C-alpha cells in the first residue's frame, strides 16, 4: 500500500511538470447568462472535476439539464431559486446547496435572480438527494470557522463536506481579511484530491495573486486573479494573497481520485519549511481532527 501511494505521488508530480500554464487559468467564468460550463476533464488538466455557472434573472429565468454520470452540487452564491430534481421541488437561498445524484433531471427557476455554482464529478455509486442549509452549516464549528493568524486570517465555510454523502466532490468558500494570505501555510493534496478556485465578490479594482507550484523555484502558475476567474490545482502547493485593502474570496471545489476512499478534507502535506504550526485547518476535524 505504501509503495502504491509513493508511485502515485511520483506520477502526479511528474505530470505537474507537464501542465500547460495556459490551462490552469480560466478567465471571466461568471459573466454568461444561463448555464455555462467552464472547466471539464476534456479541456483541462482535471481528471474528474467539472465546474460551471448558472446565472438567471427575470429575462432568463429557467434552465434544465441532466446530470448524466456525474454527481452534482449546486451552491447558491447570490439570490434564490427553486431546484427541481426529477420533478421534486426544493427552494434554496444564498449559500444553501443541493446535492444532486447522478442520472437525475434538473430544472432551475427563479422569480428574481440567482447565481449558482455547479460542481460535478463522475461517480460509479449512487448517493441520495440532499439539501444543505447554510443556517445549519453556520452552527457547526467544524464547518464554519476562522483559520490562520496575523496576515493569514480567513473564514472557511465547508458546504459540501462530511455533512453530505457523496462519492468524490467537496466544496465550500473562503473569505480573507483584506490584504491577507490564504491557503496558508502552503499545502498540497494531489495524492487524494484535485482542486480549483473560483474568485467571487471581488468587485474592481480588487485583485489577488495566486500561485500553483510543485517546486517554488519553477512555479506552474503565478498570476493576478479577479472576480470570476478560475484557477486549477491538479497538483502542487497553492497559496494566494489579497491586495491591500481588499479581500481575496474564492469558492473552492475538489474531486477525489478514488471514489469515497480519497474524499478526505483536511488531509494535506504542508510545504517543508512552513510546517511548524500545523496545517491551519485543524478546526475542520469534527471534535478533534482538519483542512482549507
């Protein structure tokens, strides 16, 4: 088992060297009305993870689609809507979410406006339809908590975590204190999970700087990120920092490489030299055990 894990880690690190930097950044993913899909395994370095957006208003108030072979989480980042799954209706509001099983028909409609983030991954298993209320998340210290310290302080919100039965996906969002670093100390979890960040609630002129690197001497990606941009982390350490006077806020989503077995939030490898104070994510471990 240890040899198998070591081989997987080596393979992923070698693959990271071959990542095309242009396929690690997808700009302006939150600007198209209706339903759009920005990231899939076919157009990126992702193996399982799909990311899309559903933006509806009174002019375009409804979309419909099938989940096919993918489990799907719909997270409401603004507004409210009704999500019908196989004809069963559920109303959700800001920061609520719906976990939709594979092989489902979905209809989303609103009488006002809504911004939904769509996170999906292929699965072989069947998991139940589940509704996540942010009011319940906010009550749980292992799901909503502050991480970091001076210059690295941020609020983490785990929306799709241990509270949801699923095969691969994990998702939530992070808000930093203005000018602070997040995803700190630098960590990686490529043996278990691939990840992407989507930046939100960062109106101009706000921006951040995102890094993705296997080796700090030769980073795969270093660049400015703004509202609506998506950065992919198929592997490597991935810290970021906000511009002074502004926060860096991002939706994060992950997909496990091995269904169920690798779906572990908070199991990370901290970059050597920055590992004196733990992972910074310990609060996410129920009753004692964490990530972010």
